[in-house]
C-alpha cells in the first residue's frame, strides 16, 4: 500500500481566513477537522488528492481563530489505519481528542489503546454501506454501539442524507449517544425535502441525538452557504444544547474555503452568546472531555 502520494493539494494560509465577528468563549472547540501527513498508509484508491494539510498548519489556523480545543476525525483517506490520528493527538496534547474508524473485528486491546490516546467516538462510514438494506445498517450500528459502550464513547454518523432519513424511525428510540455529521447532509439535490429535515429536528429534540454544524457547503449543489442558513437556524432553535460546531478543515476537494467565514455563520444562526457557548464549549466538553 503506498504511503507517499506523489501530488499534494495546497491549502489556504491561516492568516487569510476571516477573524471571528464575535468573542469566542474560553474552551471553544472545533469538533471536526482532519490532517494529512506523508509517511502513513492510505487506502489504495483515495477519493481525493492528498492535501497539504498538516498538524502544524491546522494549529496555526486554530490560533488565528481563537480555538483552544479540537477533535481530530479519521478521514476516509486513511481507512481504519489510525496511526496518524494517534500520533497527532500525542503531538497536540490533551486538548485534542479523536474520532476513530475501526474494523468490525478490532480487538478490545486496540480500542483500549485508542481510548488511552484520546479517542472518544467511533466514526461510522455509511457512505461505504449505502447499498446495504436498512436493517443491515441498523445491525451494524448496534454492533458498533456495543463496542463503544464500555469505554463511554459515542457514535458519529458520516452518512448520506437519504440514509439519515431512512434511519430516523430507528434513531428516535436508539438508546446510545450519537452525532450526525454535516447538519444531516440532507441535500435537496438528493430528493430530500424540508419535511424530511423537520423529522430530523424532532429526533434531535428527544432521545440521544446530536447534530454537528459542519460542512454547510455540502448541502447545496453549488456549495452555497446561503442554502444552509434556514437549516442552521432551525437546528439552533430546536436544541442548541445538542449541537456542536466543526470546521471540516481542510475543506476538500479544493482546500480554499474560508474557515473564519464558516465560524462566523454562528453569529447569524446562534445570535445568543449563551447558545454559542452551548455549541462551542458545553456540548464538546460533555462528549469529548468529561473524563
């Protein structure tokens, strides 16, 4: 398996990003970023060009924006080889926690090692399982919850909005803490409707659901941020205490998004400083730093 991609995708310099338009509360956390460094095994056929998005570059961005805590999420580029994830958490220190991808048969010893390194959640790639029947996906979710539960981990769903929609009846009664990435990924271009999104809001209002305010540009076919505004405000109105903010840095596939502009969406979606505190500090502290 190759470990040295031949081409790299350049990233936007940290100081070219907009500064926050509001005062970030102490302990503010970015709960969704990725890093890519040479020398680590990656999947045989990556879906994107290797980004020049190193740990050092991300930390410059975090300092520029005033982010004190961060959660590194295992990208599809590295599959279930969490070597870089573990190394990055070690190099950054205890303010960085992780979300790992694991094999179905990962040993308890391996999961314990990941926990000791700072992992606090399992990332479920349901894009890779999109062809599965819903009942099989539910079985997989239950199995991963069984692996997560002894360590106090939650589950993080990286999934097409169509699967989110199909899973909502199950998720409404699912008795394990879970986070849905990218605002539910409910794209109109995939045939999803506002009533579908309202059903997600009802699941968010009860049970154990959390939603990540990340990747708003993923919701629109043209990458428009305006398309996500109504959804963002509705999520904050429903349960600000069940939301987290994530930069989704380095914003693939082009690496040129303004992360400060994405952070500043909270000034509109969550105009209350108390709600922003819930999103940026309280929810991340509860899910990632409670121990």
